[in-house]
């Protein structure tokens, strides 16, 4: 009996000495926001709504169970006229926007947010080149911070595979296994970054009807591998020129294989219809993590690769008259090598 009582006392002592887990909360003060306005927390990675609360007397408070900590979110109004990116942690956090605008409010209670804010202040008013230098230095100096994993996931395609591998290998196991780490690992695995003069890299992807199409299906044709999306304004602006080019050369063995970086199928299909794009379309609806975009190292859109009938990449990022002139020369050269008007040369090589 004494042993049982002693064991109970020990357990009770341990329980009393255990520190309760700190739960997340965010208490905020703003300025110029009407009573009754709703604030939303949105997961920056998934775009999913996490929580919402009502602003009263320019004050608000969130008490939300976080799926992960730290967690990058967007705190915003419904119409996005006011927004702020935040790194949330399981702490009591504060948001002070009384002496500045909402986007630049001072936030306390999160180590990850402190690091991010300090970096933002360092980079204010710097050139793009200097910002890149500071971002790389930050990732190098903070390999255990989830902020570094986020930054590298955003810029891996811009910084290139070699630099990305070097930085990624310094990460903690936890960082490598994070969702951002998984994105980086996927880029490293898939990226081939083929250059002009090299053979194209084959891939398979679904068309709007759910049928899988391969780039190598278009044997013996001149192919424009086009990367675009419905939300890309320069892409949509270029589409009318591309329609004219396609109409002019399609009878001579020219095909466009368009890869969309859309995430929403309805938006993708609506843009195809509105812009009268009558060529081959594919997408995995993965956004910037589209498999083909990772393979080809796409940083910005629109972008494209012109592939000849032998499967060799002969040009990149051609638009308008420049593309038309290149195609005209290719067609002329092909005709001069062919007997009569039959056939159009060799098949594309599958990689």
C-alpha cells in the first residue's frame, strides 16, 4: 500500500512540475479599420482558410490551434486591401499597427517572424542583386530556420540546382522534411535545365480531358514548348500573336505544346477558350511546382523552347516577329533538303 501511495505522490509531483504547453494567440491593434470588419488567416502554402475574427475598436484577437509551428500565413481583409505575411508560433503574439500601416505592423512573440522582419529591414531599398546576396547569406547562416527553407523553396529555380543543393545539404533534418524542404527536394530531383543545342527532355502530362500526352508524341515536327498560365498578364497579351503564328505555320509541321502553370482547372480552360488557343494543352495544376516547369528550370512566364525535328532545342524565349522569322528559316531549310513535298524528316528522340 505504501508503494502505491509513494508512486501516486511521485506521479502527482511530476504532473505539477510539468510546464503546460503554450497555445498560440495573436492580440492585435490597428488603425483605420471599421468595426465589424472580418480578418482572415490563410495558410500561405495551401491557400486554405485557417480562422477569422472580427475587428472591434481597432482591436482583434485570434486563438487558433496551429497545424504546424512555425506556420507562414497571410493575415488579410476579405478584399485584400490590407494584408500582412506572418510567421506564427505557439506563443502569445502581438500585432501593433497603430503607428504604421497594416503591412508593416510590428509583430512580437515569434522567433521566425523576428528573423523575417530583420531581413526585410536589411533589404529595404536595396537593388535586386544586393537582395539576392542577403537572401543567400541568410539561408547560409540560418540552416535550421524554417524561414530559410521557405526562402530557398521560392528561389531555388532562380539560384540554380548547384547552389540549391549546396544550401539544402546544410539544412537540419527537420527543415529538409518540412513541406518547403519537400518542394526543394522535388526541384533537385526533377530539374534537368536543358540548354540550347541539347536534346529535349521528355515528360508526360494530362490534357484538359484527362488524357496523358507526351512531348515525344509529336514526332518529326517543329515544336514550341510553351510555358504560360491564365493569370499571367504578359502570357495573355502574347497569345494573339501566338495564334497568328500557329495559323501561319501549322500546315508545315509546326505544333505548340503548351504547359500551363495554373492551379485552377476552370481558369485554365476559360483562358484557352477566350484566347482561341487551338493547339495541344497540358497541365498537372501544380502551379509553380508544375513537373515540366521544374524539369526545364522555368523561373518566369511566358517562356518557351523551340525544338527542331530531330529533338534538338534550337532557341528559347522567342516571341512575335522573332519567332516567325526563326520558323520561316526552319521551314525553308527543311524544304530545301526534302525531295518534293513529302515528309518532314526525322522523329524526335525520346529521352
